[in-house]
């Protein structure tokens, strides 16, 4: 069996007044999660605990993100969180504050048997043999 990415979602989140990079990262993950509904598990009788979830969060100060807290935002699967340099800080000199913007990409991966699944003649759907 080969591990295959079954979904990729992106999101953004921010913390406008607290310069809390973890809060912005969690909000980015929640934004990405709200863009999807993975019905594959129930429809195909798959166990969601078998899913590996790769989360990549980009912020300007990666060392200030609590990756375990970000991982706790995921309702299913085994989370792996990487925090990298990215996102955006917007400085407001008039109010002496920095607005933190985080970006997140969430990839869900499952081990799938290539011999059991193939693309149909219409490349938009997968069918079992």
C-alpha cells in the first residue's frame, strides 16, 4: 500500500492585538478545516484514525508557536505540525502594535492499495475494482 494525499486545504488566521503567534496559527488551522468535510471515511468504511495529517504553518516568528497546541485543533487523524517562516506581520506604528497573520496548509494522507482503487473513465471519480 502507498500513502496518498487525499485532501489539501489552506487557511489563514490572525491575532490583531496580542501578537500571539499560536492563536493566529490555530485560527489558520480552523479556517482550513472549515473548508472541508471528509465524507470519504464513512462512505468507504475507512477508519479516520489511520489518517496522517501534515500541518504546515507559516508565521514570521516560528519559534513563538506552540506546535502541540496547534495539533490539538485537529479533530481526526495523527497530526504532525511543522512551523516555518512565512505569514505576515503588519506593523501599526500609530498604535505601537503588530498584527500577526498566519497561513496554514493541511494535508490528509492515507495508505491506499493502488490495486484496489483506480480512476474511472471519467477522471473526476474513484471507483473500487
